[in-house]
C-alpha cells in the first residue's frame, strides 16, 4: 500500500486531515509540497521525510514508497 493509497483510503474527514497535518508538521513542508508528493509531481521525497512518514503511519518505507521496477 503506497502512501497515496493509504491516504486516499482514509475517511474524508478527521483522519485524513490529521494525517496530512502531522506529515506537514513533522516533515517541515508546505501544503503545496504535501499535495505534490501525493500526486507524484515531484522527483523524490527526501529519505528523512519518508522515514518520518513511515513512523507516523506504522507502515514500512518500502511499502509506502516502492521503487519502480526496471524494465529491460
């Protein structure tokens, strides 16, 4: 389950807002940056932020942020 899947699976109300606000606070980012991360409109989320988000959600970094498979 990626971060986007996890976030979208939460209720529209309080849990989603709480998660968004906690990620923004803990990672020191703006709302714009958060939504860029959620929509994949950024090159990469910094390692420290990925680790903090994993701690917040209780889901491993590898599961939240899978690396794209290489096609040969």
